[in-house]
């Protein structure tokens, strides 16, 4: 057993508490309204017990931390209270006086004092930190205190690459491989502005499309040519994007898809020009997509791309000094950290040493952060089935077969179920963090019920673009509201004309008493106003989101008010999402992420109006 001594000291400004499972003592300064006597209490940690009890010198238990998933309760939102610090007995003496009275009054006073103290410490309150490009946004309530293990993907999660550099080289290798087999690629160059994450490739028509949350296509591009609204409507008016039909639709889940999509759309242009030789066996857009995918796959498998990156990682990786410190906080808070990546050991070790070691304290290296490291995981199969497990035993990546994963180990292959069994942690006690909406987030949630976090670096750019376009969107909404009002009057007068032709009165007395000429002229005038409003609104709608992408608009939106297909996927499968892992540093490892209110179409006509 390890003893932890907690000392209560009267101070005006409190200090933050950092708990490490590796230290034997810890001081906590707690502010008091009245000068208290100094108390000493001891935290007894019993490895054989399901709770950690903090006791006074007299041996009376005061606090307990429940670490057993079998004995924990649930709070008012149905979240597990596992990991919460619980007061087992009431506070005696003068301190108890401060807590007497209606809880509403006590909470109001304490919340105001807490807000002031947080401001004094330069710390934002949880609600304000959401309103930031580097906030952590919650779609399903998540209590980090109940999370025992946090797993991380590496590429574009712990490791953020310079997209122009990384995907640009992937594109170059892809084009070289296409040229070797006879494809006409001369004159083509990498253009990352052609695509954004969350688009869908239509392999049947050679199009790239953006769909809304229902699957209706809102924008489309054939080859590198953006299609008009009318063309999109004629082509996809009655058709929905269905990602279950993998033979036709390919979802761009991650930034790794950028190079492939750019190459494919450019080759669609060459295919339409008729300059791709029939001898290559490409007879349609599906075959063309297969050829591009094969060329890019060769670039990855042959190792040329990763060898180049490992030789000069500083050209491809964007360093983040806060990232290792965020993971260190989580580890010292008792979370078991896991690294689960599809990359091989040699590449993983090289990139992690480059990105982590120089920012860690006390000669730590990246391996010291993780309870378990699994390379060549073969996700998404890693979450669905079992593969042979190998232990990596040398720095050169040599492996030997093994049958059971153990904490502290470095492995290749295996399965998520092996990880759960090894750690004795299952299901919603594990949070997995990755950048791929399907491979990382969807599969781990659907098959294992792990909690999930999505990393989407573009959120920072989109957030700033939304701020920049606030006036444009406000003006657009104003014009749309004006058209709605004019349109309502137009519809009433049109109905009045319709009824007058049948010798029936209009809905309103005023419309009934209007003469035929006045009624007809009013309808004509309103129709012209609406047409002119349409001419103004249409280009403004096209421009909405151009601060993020001139072709595709915002990542998370499809139109002015609706959500994109990508955003629907995020809401469905990611409990929280954010732009980078280091954003956890601006919170605590004990954070309670509460999802925001989900508005309904009828909300404003019922509760809020009252």
C-alpha cells in the first residue's frame, strides 16, 4: 500500500490538484472562508480493494474513489460515477455551517466564487471553452472520470502531417506508377483545393459529390468541373447516396483520401478526352478508380513514400509541443494509455520519437506514456475479429509469436478483445481517439461499444471561416426572411384570385374587397420582387462557405442550415470531436463533457414561446 498525505491550508487562491499514481505524497491547498485548524488526512490505496479511501489520522474514512465498474452508480444523465471522488460522511464542525441552507442558494454562491477563482487562474470555464476553434465538442455526454483506458491512433491523430507535403508526395508516387503502365499524366499537378474530407466519390458517374445528412446530393463535380445546381438536380434529384453500396460510393473519411481523390478526378478528365489507351483495359469510371487506387496502394506498399518521410520527418510533420503533455496528464490521472496504429513498428517508432521525445520531461521517451503499443493493427478488422499476435522484441522490429498480450508490451496484430482481456477493461470504460470516421470511430463503437473521439484538424479553419462570414450569413438570412414574408402575401393574394374565379370569398376581408385590377397588379409586383430576391440570394448561397472551400463550402454543412453527410456520421458515431489531441490539455482528465441541447423543429412554437 502507498500512502498519500493531503494537507489542508487556508489560502485565498487555491492551487490546482495533479494526482500521479507513481508518487507517494501530495499536498493540496484548499481555500476556506474562515481560518480553520490544520487537518492531516491520509489516502490509503489498497490494491486489493475496489475503492481508494482517503482517511483522517483517526482512521475515519472521509473520501472514496470508486474504481469498480460493478459497484458504481449512475448520475442524473445516466453516466457512470466510476472514478468520481465521493464524500462518504458529512463534514463536522464549523465548516458544516457554510453548507447549510437550500442547495440552490449554496450552489449559486459557490458557482460564482468558482467562476471568479477560475478567471484569476486564467482558466476558462467549460462552457466558454466550447466556443473556441480548439474546443472539444460533445455529441453524446461523456464522463472522463469513468474512462479507465484511452486508446490512440497515430497518423493524423497523434501525428499531424503537412497535407500539402505528405499528400503531395503520395500523389506524385501515384502518378509515377500510373505513368509506368501507360496512363497519360503529363501536365497534371497536385491540387488539394479540389477536395475536402467528407465528400463521396460516385464511381459509376465519375463524380465527386457533397451530400446532406439525408443523403441528397447538394453539390457535385465531374472530373475537375463543378456542375451547376440544375445539372446536379437533373442527375441526382431522386437518388440518395448510400454508403452501404461500396461498389458505387467511396466516402472520403480522412485526409489520407485527398491524394487519391485529386488523382482520380484529374484522370476522369483524361478519360472523357478519350486519350486513355483502350489497351489499359479501363472501360468505365469504376475501372478508372480501381487503376488509380492500385497505383496509390503500390506507393504505400513498396515503402518509398514512408522511407522518404522517415529520412526527413521535419518536412512532413507539424510539431505540437502541447500534445505529449496532454497525454502525460491523462497517464498521471490513472488512465491507461494505448497506441493502436496500422503503421509498422519501424515507422511508428521513428515518427513518435521525432514528435514526442523532445517535449517530454525527465528524459522520458514516448514508450513511457503507453500501457500497451500495438502496431500493424489492421484496423478495422482489429475491432471485429482476431488476428495472430506477435511481440516486437528488438529495435529493428523483429517479432516472435505470442498468445497473450500483457500490460507494458509492444505487439503487432492481435485484436481489441485481446486488449480488453489483458487490461481487464471492457466496453464503455475505454475511449478510442482517431481521425477515420469508419476505421477508428464507427467500428470500435458498433462492435465493442467503446466510447469514441474524432480528430478533425479542419475544424479550426472552419470555425474561423464561420466567424469571418458572420455578416454575410446574417445578410443572407435577412433576405430569405424578406422573401418568405413577401411570398406569404403573394400566396394569399393568389388564393384570393383562385377563389374569386369560383365566386368564393378570400381568406381575409381585405383581399375579398380588392378589385380585380388591384389584386392582379399586386400579385404581379410581388412576383417580380420574389424573382429579384432569388437573383440576389442564389449567388450568395453559392458563396456561403467559400472562406473554407470555394468549391464545396463548409465541412459540416450542406446548404445554409442543413448538416453535411460527414457531420451526420460524426454525430452518430463520435461521442466527442475536436481538432487535435492536444486540446485535451485545456481541460482536465476528469472533465464531464455534456452534450448540448438538441433542438427540434417544433421547439420554438411550444416551450420557448411560453
